C-alpha cells in the first residue's frame, strides 16, 4: 500500500474546530470543497466562517456572491459576531458581487476579474456562492468544462482552497448536474429535518479524499460565532480523575467512599422516584459551595426556584452562596433543545462558571426525550467536557439497579452509587450502597439514607 506522504502541517482549517477534527486536520492546499444544502441550512455561514478564520490567520480570502449583496452579507455575518470590515481594510478579504450570467463572454469577464483579485490580495481561500446559479445557466457541458479546466486551473496550481456552494432542493439527492461531486475533493451536505417537533440540522461528509472520515450524520447548530458541530462519538476520551478527594459533606457517605469522591471523576447516582436522589445531590452541592468550591447544579425536572426552596430546607443560605458566585442553579427543559443545542448550553456554562463541582439532576428526562442511543452519546460528551476541564461531576438517573434495571451510562461513570426503597416491615426506608469506584477502595455495605433535622445522614 502506498503511503500518504503529504505533510499534515499543510492542513487548511475549515474554521470549524469539530469539522477539522473529523477531517483529520482540515483541507489540503488546492482542495475544492462542494458544499450543498437545503435553504436555511447555513451554507453561506459555513463559507463565511472559512474565510473569516483564514483572515484571522493572515490568509486572504475572496467571497464571490451571485445572489446576496455586500451590505446584506455584512449585516447577516455581524449578527453571528463575524466581522469582515477590518479584514477588508487590511486586504485580507474581498467581496465580489456578480450579476446573473447571460453569456459565455460574461463568464470570461468574471474569470478575468477573479484572477486579478486573487493576484491583488494573494488569496489563499475562495468561496463562490451559489455555484448553482452559474452552472444551470451555461448548461451541463460548458459547466463541466468551466469547473474542470478553467476555474480549477486558476485555483489548484496556486494552492487556493475553494468552496463551491450549491443549492440542494428538498427531496433531491443529486447536486446540480451530478458531475460536480466527482470533480470535488470534499463533498459536504447540510440538511434540515423535523424530529420530535424540533428542527435539526445535519452535516454529512459524503466524500473526503485522504481523510479518515466515518460516514456519520453530525448534528450542528448556528449560534454566536457561527456553526458548531456535535461530534457524537469523540475519537478519544480526555482527562482523568485525581488522587485528591472531594468530600460530599455527608459523614457516612464519605466513609463509604474512603474519604470522598476522587476529584475530576464522574459519579452516577441511581434510584427510583422518592429514593432521595435530589436531596442527596443538593446536600453535596451546597456543602461544597459553602466550603468555597464553585458549584453548578442543573436540573432537568425542577425549576430553579424549587431548587432554591429545597436548599433552604437543608438549612443553607442559598441567596448568599449565589451572590458570592459559589452556587448556581439552572433549570433546563430538554423539550425545546436538540442534543447539540443542549450540549452547547452545558459546555458554555462549564466555560463561564468554571465550577469545581458539576451536578446534573433528573438526567433520565433526557433519555426519555432523545432516546437511548442519542442520550448515551450526549451523556458521554458531557462527562468528557467536564473531565477534560478537571471538574468533578455527579448526575442522577431514575433507575433501580438493585432490581436489575440497566443504566446504560453506568459503564462510562467512574463511581456508581445506588439508592433504593426497602419495603420490608411496616415502614418504607431508603437505602444506599456504593457499587463501584474506579481507582479507590470503597465500602460494600448496604446502609440507611435518612433525612432529618435539615440533614442528610447515612448510617
């Protein structure tokens, strides 16, 4: 087998970190990328991000528009925090508006103008949006000749990475005349679909020469800063737990955990409704916040106001802790968010709050809404996001593992704590046990979990 001798350091970034990772680093100089998508899928935004990132790296770029005028383009991009004015002033960006072609002479004039602009600013990046407006007018035979022997001969020898943006009508699979996909080095398709009442945007890499890509549909969102791609299956899990301990503040539980949870570890607490998951999590959160550790508490089933009320029942001055920036409670309803949208919010909170302890209560709501497969991917990504930041994470799920119910994310958790209800005798009692704890010895006994006098007690 012939070895790939291309230098990986020559990769040209797409401007989207997650896409670069999937592509093995980005594009090679001279590559032609065919970017097709449904109306509103974000094709122009992706092309603009490619040019904006290049300008930030002092790689000049040209945007050729056959539909949108310059003022509209600048206004739309500014809403996404993509500012081009300063790059235009520094000769790192050029916007060219081309009217609809009516003849081959007009096409030749365009190529001459494009060649001049490429030489003038020494362009390394080019976006033509949309190429469909050009190819459908000049016909299949001339369009193929234009792309293969004219446009490509202008860009490839100079190492210019070119985006050709194409419209993809809904229900259509073929782009343009069909040959465009064969001529391109990379083919990206952006689609929009409705699932569970939500509009979801998907990116599919149909073709990528010399890139170790997998055939996945990657969900993405358009947010401040442009497009973020949700890579459901990370190529590697980053971060590890520490030998240092983070106390729960519950004497009996810390004893069972041989001194507390390992810092930067992930802990799953399972139990049926009424077994005490929320109060246990809240007690751990408030204890650590009162000790000066920033704590982020997210609930998927209760409001922030209700969490504050429960905190006061445990005897903590939650207003004081919030004002000091030591405790932040957030309520998130998954019904209005796609998995990528939710992940984006959580990652943003981890970045902004920079907690030492991150707690998610009622995670089973995500499993019910998204389904098992998507939920497992989402949970894995969230845990990885916390671990690579050195954040200790705890989350709860509505499973009774002591009765044999399966919590699929238990395998990716470092510690597993089970709660259950003991119905023997005349009274129902809460019980607790530590089923596993990576990297540490732990107590294997079954103990009682009691709530009394504003305290959580394990005995």
